[in-house]
């Protein structure tokens, strides 16, 4: 996995070198967080509060991919 962050007034970042399973894990996490955890009525004082626990039910392959992504991200951000 490679993380690239561009410089400038509006920096952009890219992540490359992911397997399709790793991409699937990221998409599932974002989808669940967007659809289930945050509703407009949950916004208070410019902050968002989750209306329930974050629930994700990965299969074994997805869980391994999630662990790999987590490890790689921790290496990048320290």
C-alpha cells in the first residue's frame, strides 16, 4: 500500500496498491458509517454523533484485509 499526499492550497491524497478485497473493505466501512451511523438529526453544535454502535460484519477474508489495512495505515501515520 502506498499513500501519496499532494501539496498545494487544496492537497489531495491517493492510496494505491490495494487488492480488490482491501478496496471492498474500505467501501463497506464508508457505506455503513454513512448509512447507519450518522443522520442529519444527530448533528449538534457542528459535530456529528453516531446514533448507534458502528456495526460491520466482515467475513474472514475481509477481516484479514481490514487488519492489513489498519497495520499499513498505522505505519504511515505513526
